[in-house]
């Protein structure tokens, strides 16, 4: 039996309301009821996720910018392995 979940105003939210699409991605009806009643929580969630991503990017940049030259990977050239003709053995 499906139970009817209502928000603080007494509205049935089984249809979803503003955040009904969360039901399709696995949210519980109670969670959708909370988001429909207090939509600023969703905004806070998005702001926190963006700030965490920016902080991770800043930390990575500081790490990269302060590395010593000997810690950075150097590109290796394979000139020693190249044949005098310049072609790989399969094309000779």
C-alpha cells in the first residue's frame, strides 16, 4: 500500500511538487516533502558543492605551482631508439 506523504502545509507531495524529479532518482517521499517545504536547503547544498570544488581546485593549483623543478615530470625523448633511417623496423 502506498502511503500519502504531506508537507507542512498539508499538501500531498506524492506527485512531487517543485522537487518531484528527486523521486525518479531515488529520493524518499519524506526527503521531497522537506525540500518542497524548505527549498533553501537545496540552494545551500548546491552552494556548498560548488565551494568544495573550488577549494579542491585551489589546493591542486597551490600544490602544482609550488613544486620544485626536480619534482615535475620531464618529457622523455626516445631519440636513442630511433633507427638511422628514421622509420620504424616494420616500415623499412
